[in-house]
C-alpha cells in the first residue's frame, strides 16, 4: 500500500478549488483539513469537497495529524504562514512566489533545513506534459545546444475579471511576481540556473479601475511596476529575453521559444500543463507538432504536491523544492533591482536543474514509477 501524507490547506480563495478537485487523483497525499482567515470560507470549502475538518489557521497548524501544509494565502503572508508551519513540524508546499522578499525566502529555507523538513513551491506546471516533452527534446539533442530564448507574458491586467484584484498591484504583485514564476521556472527547468540579469521596469498607470462585477468601479492604487523587460544570462552561457506586462492590450508574440545550434523549439504556455509543442530543425521547411511524451496535459495543479510528498516518503530531493523557488524569486527581484540601479544584477542564488519526470508516469502509478 502506498503511504499517504495528511495535508491541510491554508487559504480557501479561488486557487484552492483546483487543489481540492485534483487531490483525489494522487495516492500519496490526502487533504484532511482546510483553514482560512474567514472561517466561513473554510467551512464552505470543507462542505463542497467533504473535507473532514475546517479550522482557523492556528488550529490547523496545531493539529498533530497534519503532515503537510499547502499554503495558498496571498503573497504578503506566504513567509509568515510557511515559517509557522515549519516551526510546528510540518512540511510546506506553497503557491508562488515563495515570499515577497529575498530575506523572508531565505529565512524559510533556513528554518526548513534547521527542522529537517521539506519546503516546496509552485508553479508545478513544468512537471506537465508540455514542458516535460520539451525537456526530453532538448536532452535528446533535437535542437542542439540551446543558445537563446524568448519569453512573453503580456496582457491588460486582472482588474477586468478577478473578484478581488487589488493585491496584484501591491508590493509582491505585478506581472513579474504574478506570472514570472511560471516563465522563469520553465526556463530554468529547460536551460538551467541563471547567473546575471538586467532589466527596465515602469508603472504605466498609477491607478486602476476594477470592472469585474464583485467590486465594480472601485479604484486600485498601483504600488509596483506593471511593465518589465528583462535579459537573462544563464550559467550555461545561453541568454534569454523576457517581457511581463499588465499594460498590453493585444500582441502576437509566443509564450516561450528556445533557439539552439541545430534548430528551434516552441514551448507551450507555462501557465498550463499541456501543449502544443513545435520543433523545427535547421534543415526543416516547416514546423512539426510533437506528440506529448509525458502525462498530465490537463490542469494538474497539485502535481507538485504529489511529487514533493513522494520525495518526503522516499527521502529524496523534490523537483519543486525551495531552492528552485528561491532562485526564481532572486531573479525576479534582480530584474527590478537592475532597473532601479541601472546596472546588471548578479544572482546571489542558484539551484540544480530539476530532474525530468520518468516517461509513463500517471496518477495510478505515480509513486511506483518515481521509485523505478
């Protein structure tokens, strides 16, 4: 029988729904409790998904039967909740970013090491079929040595659809901290860690008006840059350009492309788990769509929790570990710092490039296949 960890979710907002929906797909963890600052929200989620216990945050952290906390709170309290959970003897998997500041993120890593506990972090989309297929193509030499890449996340902002979008425009938000983790994590998974960055950042609109129905007409004061253009230098010698923007109405740019000595690769949207993936070798006349080599092409949020739960059970390094998330946070801050200081920023962090998932892994054989 596969061992199961007992998990508790803290933060019952929008993103909690998909974690609760997907938890039953995996055999190595089960959600036994939910908590929220507003207890009624926790009670509603518990009723909706038949979760045994609904708690205040402190009560969940004090429950000795909870092995793993899934931290789905807003970015401003990611560090506070993660550290409290670790100090209560619980492993932590959190939504992105790991923390708002490098200092808080480093503290999380240090406490986890001190307590000999695991810290993991979203995004886990790089474990999905699309990016794992791209990883296999690169590892198999299909585009030769990666030389450069481009990454674009550009849109008009979240106030048009999100029921409570203000935090996206506070410190710790903005397009880089909101969506940058997906793009940077994918690039690091495919091309390795980053050693130097530069960038330009600006705040185009000082005030935004909410047009989603829940808070229609309310004003948001913008406290963080909303247009960020960066350049990334990888330890491997490759270089990439990245743009993240909440100031762009329309564009026709790809999500991610990687250019190598033998060809080029179109990487799918890193905010999703599936494809499509396109390859064009140097002598090809047309792009070729590549069939997925791996599973998890649908919305598989929670896959990272399962991968980390398996790592805890097997006592191995997790692919979604805190060092990766800390490196991503360092790079994001570095792009902003480079703009503010008008100079290159050299990263103070690094990480190991995550190991690819085995081919053939599915919900039914997840832990068995990872052991093999």
